[in-house]
């Protein structure tokens, strides 16, 4: 009788923990959506400074990865996690390439504003 009562309490506690975890995940999903909107707005607002543009692109890719992780959790699917790994690999390659270009451009011009990129044809 005592073990049956302990199993009931354990099942009840697991249901409460699942309920709390579910609503914390929903709050974090909303946070990642806000994070994505903030990063995309940063791309449009700060489009003349190359360094801030790279940072905003990285933030948007990370927020997109978080969204895929949350969707994979709710749908109980592995594909969201695989896509997140691919997004992180693309973000790492993009940041390495962009920072290399940024460094080369800064050495030749002395500034990192995007207004000078139209003059690269000459």
C-alpha cells in the first residue's frame, strides 16, 4: 500500500514538473521570437556599419536555431535539431568569412562603413 501511494505522488510530481517545463519553454520560445525580430530590425537599422551588420546576422541565425530547437522539442522530432546543427555550421563559416573580409577591408580603407563598398569596382 505504501509503494502504491509513493508511485501516485511521483506521478503527480512528474505531471507538475512537465506543466512547469512546458510553460517555461513557451516563455523561452517567445523570447527567441523577440530576439529574432530584434536582430532583423538591427539589420535594417544599422546597415551602414559592417561589424554591427555581421553581429545582427549572427544573432538572427542563433535565434532561428533556438526556434528550431523548441519546435523539435514540441513536435518530438529529430529534424529540428539536425537543421539547428546545420544553421550553426553555416553561421560559423559566415562569421569567419565576414570577419576576414572585414579585416582586409579595414586594412585598405581605414574604416568599416558600407558606403565605400560601392567604390570597390575601381
